[in-house]
């Protein structure tokens, strides 16, 4: 592989997944990721003629009233529960759609059309530089050979946080809701737990694009294992649920994203990381966020990469923690979207992490760098997982408050629309959380 080769990513980063009318998403068997992917069969974009936000003909997201009958509620249609068979929210697909019949049904609480979502642009996909030989040898520094290239840990005071966490880390799960993951990657294989796929025709969580694997590594790649890189939540007890809601082309639907959120929120995750976004909100996504909040799960979402104050969703939904991106000079990234709904910022420019080992949308690299709020988001998710693992008594709301209050104030004094409460500080956050430990 030519280490000087540079690739441009036009469609990584955020949000997607198509949902089949009658397929049921499956819990992922981690061993199934060992098979070679049929890239050509799974890379066909069924939404190629539609723009982000366009309505998908014949598809509706419906929430039933509690206790109402769902079977054959709409005649000639298929009904697929989102997030599991006990969900009140379903995707209805009909060859003869009638929105009035659906909305007027006595069993329906609300309904909305299913819409297309596409990934925003991310930047600077490139292989890792040659492994550095001059790595600090002090005990608190991980022995991962590429650690010296991970400026995000230095600027965010990660080493101090790891020192504070050492010996106190308990089992915790972070859900990375994205394109899936390469769970056979040597830096990730011991950190993955069984996940979930909402992608039609593909019950595996295998990552055919690369974006999800990159986010997984940022959040929780195994640290101090003399391999590759270290994630923020580098300790072996903090593991990742790959939740696949994106296809290899970065296309998908609101229904799939809600499906993935609902599943993660009810299957053990304490933190949900979502590097994704679309042009409008939906009741399904709002309901999924509300379910996560009710279940004490912290939902962390990318602000978006348009460099404007346009609202991206689900970052704009009340209850989520929205994240912007900074660079190695602690300046806000030019592409980072901004607004009053931002919570914090984190490093998101030229972020080195894991890539799949097999052919995918990025290309076979094993490790490489990308820029985007997509990268800043799992950094914050990894920090949230680290906090919740070292002090399990903390709620999701308390964890968010600690991250915000311990952030380094940049930009205008106090809260501002670009940095939020500031760029996260891992060391300060862990120190603050451990002082509250019962």
C-alpha cells in the first residue's frame, strides 16, 4: 500500500439505512463478520433517484396507541416493528399507499412519511503515516505504536483521565450507530459485543463503508495492547455495540435510524454515538431519543459538516448532546455547523483511527485519518463511556453536565454557538466524576 496515497471521501459521515418491507433486523453474531462481503450486491443504492429529505413512496412510520391491535391494521401492507417486536412504532410499507387511511385509523397515535437521509461530506481520508518509533516510555502513556500521531489525546488531556480511571473501570457498553464495524480488526476484536443491523437483506453488522469502524476506534479501540491506536475508552471493560443503520453508499431512512436508536436504548447501551444527520426532524427519531432518555442512556450526535448554522437532525432534537469539531490548534473547524443547540466540541480534524481490513467504501487501509464532526462525536461518546464506567451511579444527565462543566472554555467566554461549553477535557472530566463517586 502506498502510504502517501490520499483519498477523498464524498459520502461518509452520518446517516442512513434502508429498511425492507418485511425483513426483520437481526442481532449480530460476531463470528459472521469473518466472511468476505459481497460488495457489488450490497452497494446498490435503492434511493439513488431521491434527495435527502425526499419522501419514500409507499412507506410510513406509524406509532400505535398503547394496547391497540397492530395486526393487519392497514390491509394490503407489511408492518415491521422498530427496535424490537414489542415496539409501538412500526414501518408500514404498502403497494397501494393511502396516507389518509393510515392517519385516520383509530389505533394510530401519529404517522409520518418515511424519508431518505444521506451522509454529509467528510474530509481528508488518508492512510496512517509510517509507524513512529519515538514513543514516550512513561508508565501512563499507552504503548500503542501510533499513539504519537493521535494529537487529540494530548490536547484533550486523555492521559490524565486514564491515570485517574485506572483500576476503577467497570463493564459499560457504548453503541456506535453507523455503518457497522469490522469486529475482526485487531484493535477492535476484543472490544465488540453483539450488535444489530437495520439494513435490509444484510443481517450482519459488517462495515462495507468504513465510517463506523473509524468511529468505533475513536471511541474505544483497545489501548496499551502494542497495536495501532488507543480509543478514548481504551480499557477492555468498555465495549462497543455496532448498530448498523448505514449502507455502503451512505443512504438510508428515518425509520432505520429510529430503529437503531430504539434497539440500542433497550439492549444495554449506556451511551449512543451517532455521527449522522438529516435536514429535518421526525416524530420517530424524537420518540427514539425520548426512549433513550427515559432509559438513562446518553445520546451524543454530530452537529454536521456544512459550516453553517443550519439545523441538522437528530442533533437538533431536545435531549441529545450535540458535538462540534476542533482542530489541532484548538480552533473550531471551518466545516463544523454551529448553533444554540451545541453542547461541546472535540477534536475532529485529521483524526487517526481504525479502518476495515477488507475492501470497503474507503479502501483497505487498516488505519487512517478523516476529518468531520463525525469524528468529534465518538470522542465525546468514549469520554461519556469512561465516566459512566468509573462511576456507575452517575445518570446520563449528570454525565453530560460533568463533560460540559469540565470542558476548556474556548471562543467567547462561557457558552457560545461554535464551541458550546468548550472543547472536552478528559482529565478534568474524570477528576470531577470521581469526586462525586459514592
